C-alpha cells in the first residue's frame, strides 16, 4: 500500500446495543460541552421533509484523495446556482463541499471525507493520504449525520442530491442523502438532509427508517475551539414522525415567551400585573404570600426574594401568566440561603402529574415533566461536590424540555452556569398533563406535593428569568448569563410635551423618560412628583400602567410610580393661556419641559381635519411627494388649520376658527424650522413652506424668537384650512412652528407646532478610498470601463482601507446634510443605526465577499473628515476590483423601535487588489519521503492569499480571473538552480493558466515540471526553500513574506553490484539507490519511489544468449 492507504475496519458501531450507545454518548457529551466559543446554537424545528424534485442534481463524486471512491469516502463540490450565497461564521460562500459520510464543508478542503470513523467534536486531523492531498484540522463543517456511509454508484438506489428551491430572499439550498447505506451493510438505509436558508440559518432533517441516531455524530464545527455538539451516538430520531433541528447564530436574539427582571419597587397582592413581563407579550405576574422585590441581593438592579416556607397549604411565590407547553426552556439566576430541598418553578395541579424544576436535598437540580397519561421523565444533574448548588452564591440555572410522542422522543436538558450537565431521553405522549400557570419559587397548588417534588420554597433570591417557546441549546444558556445594564444608573428625567404649543381645550401628552448620565433610557421603578410652575392645571393617567395619584383639582400636581418601565406618557391640561414648566422629580433625580397653552392656535391636520403626525422625511424632498428609493418617504397631504377654544358648560371645547380665517382669505403666517436633535441648526439650511424660504431657529429652547420666523402667504379654504408642503435640506429631528400675530396682537397670539419628526439623508457618497500607506485608489472616478488585469495595482487583498464618506440630500445638485453626525448623545450617533459594507459588484465575480468593516465611520458636519470625525476602515479579502455599498441600517430609531432607513450609497470602482502573499507547498514523488534527487521533478502548489491567510479565489486563470504568471526563487542559497522544464531559473514557473480559485499547481508530469539541479555533482544534501511571487507582489516580498516550500535535494546514483554464477542458472545482480552524504555515496533507505523496469537495464560486451529480467520489485536490496 502507498503511504496514505488505510484498511477499513468492517466493524460498525450499529452492532452496539442502544443502551451502550446512550451511555457512551452521554459521557462524551458532558466532556464536549466545556466552556468554549460557540457561534451556533440549535433548537427543535417542526419536521417538514423536502423531497428531491425531478430537477435535483445527483452528486458526481470526484474520487480523488481517497482509497474508497464511488460514493464511499468521497466528496464533490457543488456551486450554488442563481447567485445564491450562504453566510457562515462571518464569511459568505458561493459553493459547498458535499461529503458522502454525511457532512458538508465551506472553504478549504481539509481531507475530512477520508475519515470514516465518527468521533465526538471537535474533529481532529484527518488521515494522511500523501501525494499532495489536503490534510488539516477541519473548519466550517456542518456535521449532519457523520458515520461510514456508502452511496451511489457503489450502492444501488442510494443517490445524494442537491438543488435550489424557493424565491429570493427566502431561497433554500437542499442537500439530501437519499436511502444511503451503512458501509458493509446495505440493508441499513438512511435518509437525511441539510437545508441552507438564505438568511444564514440551516436545518438538519432525519426521516424514519433504519436509524434512530445512535450511531452518528451531529453538530457544527467552525474550528477546533468553536463547535456545538448536538448528539454523539445517542438516539434522537423520532421513529414515527421524523426529526428536524434548526441552527442559528447564538448572537442573534431569539423570541422569548416571557422575561422577568423583578426590578419593581414593590409588589402588592393585586393587581396581577405588578411583576412585569419585559418581553412585550403581557404575561405579567403577581406576588403570592410574602414574596417581594428586593435590593438586598441581586444580579441586576433588584431581585425576587422568596422567604423560607415548608408548608404545603401556603405559598410564597410569584404567580405568572405562563402555562408550560410541550416545548420550552427557562433560565434564571438563583442565590439560595440554605442547602435544603427547594422548589424553583412549578406548574403542577395534580400530585401524580408533576411538572416542576427543583433543587434536591443533595444540592442537585432536577427537572420533571409528565404527560396526560401519567408517564414521567426526570433529569437530575450530576454535579460534583464542589459544583453543587450551595448557599451563599449566585448560580445560573437553565432547563429545557421537548415532549413528543414516540419512543425516547421526550428530551430534557439541564445547564449549570451555561454548561450542559445532563440529557435525559424517555417516552411520553407529547402533551403535558394537568398543568396550569406556573409559580416561581414555591409549590404551585395549595396542599399538593408534586410526585418526587417538594413543598419547600426556594428560600433565596431569583433574578433575570427568561422563558422561551423552544428547547434551548447550551449556547443559548451561556448567552443568557450575559447581564443587561442595570437601573441603578438613573441620572435624570427627560420631559417632553406634545404638542409643545397646545390649546386650553385639549389635553397635551407629557412623556417622561428615565435616562442615565449619557442619555440612554433605563428602566425605573421610581415614584415621581409632578408639578406645574404656574400652579395651574390637571394631570391624567391616560394609558400609563403604573400607580397614578392626582393632586388637588387645578393645582398642577400629581404623583406617578414607574412600573419597571423606561418611559411613560401622561396627560396635562390647563385652562389658562400661559407658558408653564412641567417638572418630574424623584429626589435626587429631576427633569422638566416647557408647555405653551393658548385659547387659539394652529394645528397640522389631514383633509378630514384629524390631527396629522408628520412621518419621517428625506432631506430635500417635498413633504407631499413620495421618495421611492432608500430610505423612502411616503407622500403626505397636510393642512394648517386655525383652531380656538370655546367656553361651554363642560369647559373649553375646540373648534375651527372660521370667523377669523374665512374661506378664500389670505394671511401672512410666520414659519420657523426648529432643530430638536441636533439641538443646533446649521446656518444656511433653511427649510421652505410652499416653496418660500422660512426662518431657522438656531436652538431648541421653547418657542422660537420672533426674529427666527419668516412669513409665507397662505390662502385659507373651508374650515380655516390651508394646504402646506415643506422641504428641509438637512438631516436630524426637527419640528415646524407656525405663528400669526396681526397688527396690535401680542407675540403669542396664535402659535402651533408639529410633532418632532426625522429627516434622513437621501444617500451616502463614497468620495475617496486610500490604502494603509495613504495611497489613493488609482481608478479615476467616474470610471469609463470595468477594470482589468492591466489596471494599475492599488493594494493587496486584506489591506485596511480608509473610506471617506459624505451624507447627502436629494436636491437637484445633491448637497451635504451638514447636521448628520452631530446628533446627541455622541455615543449613539445617527439615532441608533449601524453601518455595514457590501459588495455591489466585483470583477472577477468568481467570489464577491462583502468588505469587512474594521471600524465604523464617524461623521461630523455630514462628512468623515475634520476634527472628531474619522473615515470607515474596511478590508476586502479578494483580488480584482469592486464597487462597495455602505449602508446605515436605520436612522433615529425611537423607543418604540420606529426608524427611517436604510440609507446607503455605492462607490465607483475600487482596485486593482492583488494577493498579499503566496504560500507554497512542495510535494515529492510518491514514496520519496521529504526529498527529491537533483534534476528530479517535484510537485509545486502555490496559493494566493489575502492578509490574514484566506485564499483569494479570484486569482484564477485569466479567461475568468485575475491570475498572473508566478515566478519561483530558491532563497536558501543552495548551490544550484531551479529549472522549469529544461530552462534554468524559476521565471514564470506557474503560468496563470494553472490557477483555479487561488490555487496553482504544477504536477510532476507537467510539460514543464519544476526541479532543482546542483551546480556540481555530487553535492552534499541541501534543503532548498522555494519562494513564490508575481509581478505585483514582488516589491513587497521583504515585508509580506509568505510560506516557502521546502524539500531536501540529494545527489543520487544507482549502484549495480558484481555477480558471479553458473551459466546454467539465473544470475542475481544486486542494485540499490544511493546518495552523496558529503564524503561518500550511501544507501538511500528513504527511497520508496524509484522503480526500475527491464528497459532500464542494458548489457554490454556479453557473450552467449543473455537477457535481463526483474526478480525483486524493490530497489533497496
């Protein structure tokens, strides 16, 4: 056998009993889930098998670098059709490698297809095959169902298919192992598939059949330190309905059923909403018994304090509006005050139908679920003495359950401090029995002791509880340990009044927001005192859910207790025409806002006279027009309407001021655009109303001064209404003021103000790009044509680039939106949006990865140049050229998650990018271990790489790519020369035509093979180091380097010995290969590659009938 050949062990793991499989797998899964990076998490998904269609492609195995081809230990690369790409672990791919043994891989080939014996994760180095075949620790592997599988054509009716289905952006690339067989046992058949979703998630699916999962490995391996194991030789496949597992990035937020911070100031026995559900699903809770919110011990802000209670008839707990379903998870922090048995979470109503999570007397955690027929499954941790849940310290506990009908299809898992400790599988009918809404911290039902459970309370503190509608993975459990920012950072309140100029006949909304020192909203349970500086007015609770108490009528006072919320809107009215300051105080914190009340004023309304809220706009686009491109604007038809307050028996009522603004009447109404955020406007950015320039209020401090207005002549129609359209050429949050002060009237005669609204830049312009050395992009903009290989080189792949940007409006000649980037606070510039870069188009297009943003741009005054501003820093890990698109995901997201966006812009051509360096591997003739003889060709493989090491796939033969001729040099100073065929020197040793996806190869049998020749023979052995460069990379050889290929070169000869014998018998003549060691020729024991045939021998000066015939088939005798 050759160096890398292996003999398959015909034993397969299927002969182990299911019990042996389960025990072995359970032990290994605990070892596998030590703390390490886990990019991907999983959850159970509804099974929905995708049957290969008639247009699906059957995999054609490539049969290389394996001793067992034809669909056994084999591989094949599938290119994604139709422009489909798949993002995995931060890189976007356009192809995938399919392996017969139940795996797929992105990126470089590691030789994993040869490894037929499955192990737990992480997967180690594959077997060596020699001959230059790839071999490295596998990365970017989806381990769908790894075991020794045999498929077509080796096994009849066992194809592997792939196809793209669906429509963008919801396409799916499906790889299906269809009715494949276990090696050596064609009666054992398997069908499973992986579905790559266009959004970056993926699903493993397994049909019913010969396998229950107890002989395979299932998981994801990004690299040797970043992997997630789902199962190793454990039964998990539903034999009746099939099984599906969905994988997602662990850093992506998952929907919660409920979330409890326990941060309220105090809890009352009623109402049932005192314990707030922060998920938004309204599953609030209430205190039972003496459970109470506490700031004595907590993980964040406050916690739930559950007192000690050992009675069955009374409970001290939190009743929540959540009823456990067939699948779910719960995670929380727990600080026990004793080491006794304790109930933590219970939904049991009948003793013999328990559903609970508890701490045992042995300080373990136990989860028990029961179905409607009374079948129970219990999982109990196996923590060591040092790891047990002991009093006096915070521990994170998470538990998941997945109940499904079928043998061993109910799965329970428990995680301690983010690490999986126990998995238990058993059989139920899949439906929880006799459960009700759960209690946190004590037994659920008075007088009922759950079977195997306890009536003793948690006796301690519980904090930050999260409940999910799916069975979580350890990656999700670990993520739940990350603490949110606490509420203890409350610094002040923001008070805003809407409308800021109100009528005495209406209730104004007063929004009070709790904020920290940098302006971020924080949850609060503070009680605030509300006052009006004028001593007039009344407050109302409106839709607020906290505790509200009105003061004396007309006094302008009230109190409100925040209910674990960051912001609340109350209502205020005064019958006095006055300007008053409304203040919220919770000593030592306070905040205030100004309110203007008048008996007459203006409102912006719709055609039907309903109050109009100005929606988000695009800079320099009229408000009555739509803007179809990103970021988009919806056309609004707006009217300015005059209103007045009329005194009635029920107080003031609002009506149109028809007598003052009659149909057909014209009036000069003053307008001003006021900047809200940024609070200072940029001079010269005046807005227009109906095409007439209006005033610009320099700062937002109440009603603009009279000098900040400019008049616009309006014609009023019926109901005192006049159509208005406005246009603002800058960005930010602004509001529009209107004022009417006829001769002799006071300055505050009639006023009106819109809601604060957002105006976003229309686009970004990428104005210039420089490389890390400060060199400018050599392609002139606007460019006249697509760059080619002849385009001047700009920089190397992976070089950090500086990208200069401008935010622009949509004017006929786009101008800079000079206030973009001046938003406050500076820590959340642009109102909460995030920047990202993408590749709009590239040349070549073999691989078009998105540019990687190293640091985001910082805008000041609408540009990324100047004091305090900085350009974006990005890198592109390919060769060729690209047009880059920069996008801001959203602009001014408010606390209701409303925003405008995205805002984007695309550059002209950037490039040409070259390789950063070349890595080289030399492989001798098979059987020559680490050496070649002088003049003997060896195989050369050169990989073009970016800074950071990734292969540049666009470095491809020039018919499709941007490869160049690559030259080789010998850099160790050995006495001799490289030869390309019969030509000395390494010039153009690898022509561009030998490069495919960044890798160029010259084989031993090539027309012009590569070798090394000593200047003089014989010469002592020398290790040569061969370096690769093309014309672009040669100038940076000293700094960018690259891995040299190395090999030992020998001066060799064939020694033929003397022999004597009878002319009646065959004469055996000894021979051996030798090399010069510096003083003598010695036998080359490492030579397993020199093969001699009869034609290699000749006879001279012979007498008689002599002929040469080989007896021994090896050279070293």
